[in-house]
C-alpha cells in the first residue's frame, strides 16, 4: 500500500516538476536535479531497496540540506514506502522543495510533514542527516543513545579525464547539476591530458549553460570564483564564459571546494599521480567520475561510487550511501 | 625606478598629502608603483591585461591568493612578515615586506591625525608584538606608544592582568582590542577606564562561535568602561594602511589609501554610494600588492569614506559541506 503511494507520489512530482518552488537554481537546472532524483525511483529499484527484512520505524526525521535540494527524495521514498511517518526538517528560512514534497504526499495519503524546528529530532527513533562534520557530530551528541542516527559528513567528488577521452558534454552535465554545489559534483577534474580536455570543455560548458542555465550565485561565490580565476591565471590558465568558468591549476593548488559552474582542471603526469593527489582525503571521497576507461584503478581508492562521466549526480537507489549500507538501517 | 626611490616618493606623499600639498598625484605614484611591482612579481604581472592609466584600473590581488601564492616583490625570507589570523579557514595569508618604513610612517601619521587626543598609555587586548612578530595589528598598535601592556597570549585574553593594568593607571588609557577580545573581556567584571580614555575596536567575529552584534558590543563597552569615546579601526594584514572611524561614522582612509566597490560577479567598478565588494589601493603597500581585493562588502561614499557592511553576502563557498551546518553549530540554524 505504502509502496503504491510512493509510486504515485513520484509520478505526481514528475508531472508537476515545472511548478516546483524556486530554490535558486534555474527552472531548467531545478528540473534536471529533480528528474535525476526521480529517475532513480524505478519500480524495480524501489522493490529491491525495500527487500531487506525488518520492522519499519514508526517515525523518522530527515534533516534536509540547503544546497542539494533534491537529496531528500530518495530518503523520503524509502522511508515512506516502509510505512514510516516522516518529518522533513529543512533549514530555517529555506524550505527548499519541502512544501512541494509535502503537498504531493498529502494528496496521495503519505504521512509526511515539514518543519524548520530543530526540536523535531529530539525524540525521533531514526534521524537521517547530511552536513559537515561538526554538524553531524553536534547532532549525534544531541540525540538519545537509543536513536538510530545516519549522519553523513562532508564528502567531495572528482572526475578523471584520461588521454583520448571525448565525453566533455557528460562532464559538463555533472558540473551543471546543482550548479556544482553537490557532494557528487566534481570538485576537481584530474587529467593526464589537460590540453585535450581544455580543447573540448569550453564548448561543452557553454552548451550545458544554454540547456541548464546557471541559477543564483551569491556574492561570496562570485568573489571566490574570480579569486580562483586569478590564481589560475598566475599558475595555469583561466577560461571564463557566460555563466561558467574553467580554472586550470597545478596539483599544488588543487582544492576540494567546488564552485558554481566552475571546472577546476588539475593536470597530472599519469593516473598514479592523480591517485596520489586524492589519497590523503580518500576517506572523504563520494564519487569518482571516470572517462572512457580506468574505473578499475579508481576503485582502489575506496570511493563509494565510481561511475561514468554524466552519471556522477545520478546515483542509483540501490547502493551504499557513502559506503554505508543504509537500506538495511532503515528498519529495526 | 628603484624601491628606494619609490619609498621616498611614498613617504613624501604621506607627509605632503596630510598638509594638503601632495608632491604628485595619487595616480602617478600608483601607476609607477604598480609598474614596478608587476616588473618584479610574476603573480602581479599575470594579472595585467592592458595599459594602466589610473589607479582604479590596477588589477587587484584577492586576499585568498595570499594564502596560496607568494605575492609581492620580496622573494627571499629577509624582512618583515605578517600573517593573517586564519581563524575562518585555518590557512594563513602572508604579507612580506622588505621593510616597514612606509607602513610605520603612515600608520602613525593617520592615527595621530584621526586621534589627536590619543592617550599615551596603551592597554592592549592584543598579543605582544615582541612575541607575535607576525601580527600586523600588534605591530601597528606598538607604533603608537612605548608605554603599552599586552594582555592576549595565544588567543587567550588575560582578563585579570588587563583589569590590573587599567586599575593601575590614573591617566587616560588607549584601550585597543579586537571585537572578539573585547567581548570576551566584557564577559567578566571590568573596571571603569580612567577619565579621558578611548577605546579602539577592530575586526569582527569571523570564524568564532561566540557572536555579538557590533552595536551591542559598543553599547556595553560605553556603559561599563565609560570611555570618552569609541573609535573603530579597519585594517588588513595584506594592507599597509588603516582606516579609522567611529561606531556612528564611516571609516576614513588616509590620502594614500583609496577604496573602490566593485561588482562581485564582474569585478567592474561601481558608482560611489553603491554597495559592493571592496578593493583597496594602498600606496604604502610597496613590497606586496598595491591593489587588494577583499571579501568584504561596503559602500564607498563620494568623499572616499567607507561604510563597512561585513562579509559579502552568501554562504562561504565550501561545496556540499554547507548543508545543514549553516547551521546546527552556528547561529543561522536550518
């Protein structure tokens, strides 16, 4: 019964996606990330995701992120399909898509409510939250020991572009989704062929911008992006287009911070050098997007996801979330 | 053009400008200084896109770049080195100077001009500059008087010693503090300052969990310390000049420092009176970069004074880590 309602909820969201609330992304950009999230909720995937045996929690709280507005979709689907009552705790003053999720849930009889009240987590038997490490630690410490807490701290993602690769449009898509602010957005593109990549990527970035225009960018993000462009000009190369930028930097200046629609290209001698570059932060890796070939070698990093370019922001439903077997933890 | 000749011109400009008779135009000196810096620093040279004919065209180095690259003409480790506090991101920017003659001369000149009644006795809620040699703020305050006591060590305010220093003084004191240190000090019992004392507050609360509005801090300090007045100071490690103001009034830059508000997206200059991202053009920045781009927002008024509005709007760019953080831990709860 609940599963059927979740399917109905999914279909309503898809049909109504153009009416989703403004979340700072462009209309097309918002549609892209909603589609990506809903696409993962196939009938088969839902059935498989619900296969781990166990009793559902009566109630759960999902603490929603400010930046990746579509992230709650899979959690809500999984919990609601189990028959769990769900409270979606959204950031104060930034409801994001929460009211939209709730109105469509109410329409199909799913027990979903939204709140900005921090106290919602206090007596919840299950809390799912994503945030930086301090947040997760603070939240964990504030909960009863009996609360099951699934907290997901800071992660970053990288793309690997090997010599001879051609999937620039797929890479630009990964950079466009969530305007580059997601954990699964490629914060840096490591490559043994920076010139080859830079020959293809500007046009791909421009095409992505035309298809999914960049949304709102804060003053500090603009300033930081221009600052990185200065760094790139001094140490590598900066290419700045309308609504996008490419910053080629040496490995010494590689940053795990992704900026809106800004591709950070890091030239390395070979894949071993790329692996070495991410090795010290390997435990924080979320997703690695790989062009053409080389998935096997990247799997050695221990990154939870190694996928083809173009799929970085499109996680399948049945997987380990940041390496955690979350599907089995949503039941008692 | 040599460093020595530029220093001499800057010192002459500082002296002359305060007497209303600058020996040359700001533009002329700024353009020459920039050309010299670009000729001796590949970082600054990389930013040059075309001819520079006026100060506002000089490309500015963003403050974050000081954390990544060695900016400026000092390519060895000789001279003076100031570091940013690094409280927000942990990485510290570095400003290297061959010598501080223009910094020191200008800092004292402008402070004396703005504060002719500056008390000689200084009680500083700051690190001792003899120990914290890389603190530009301590260095600046240390220039104002030899009669100073210092009451911060490794970031901790020694409130008892500060209280004792105030109580021991029967002459007015110049109490110099960061906003954060002052707020910490005011958390406890504090003595009233001797009559005629002045409080200087600088900096904000960036990167700190404890926050207090500036207005509340000033009101609390005024009520409990009883100074003649409170003055505000705006300086940056990457600059060599400072602006002075008061809680009610805009910051006043010295004649050798110009501010410009720019569009954060394009970097294009904005009309006076329009809020924007602040850039500074500091003739005393001989060895670093004459032009600095901050991450602060402000309004540059028609007369060159600056109303500071704090950090640029928007969450700091940290990718997905700023999700619920902004935040369960901080003030802007989700």
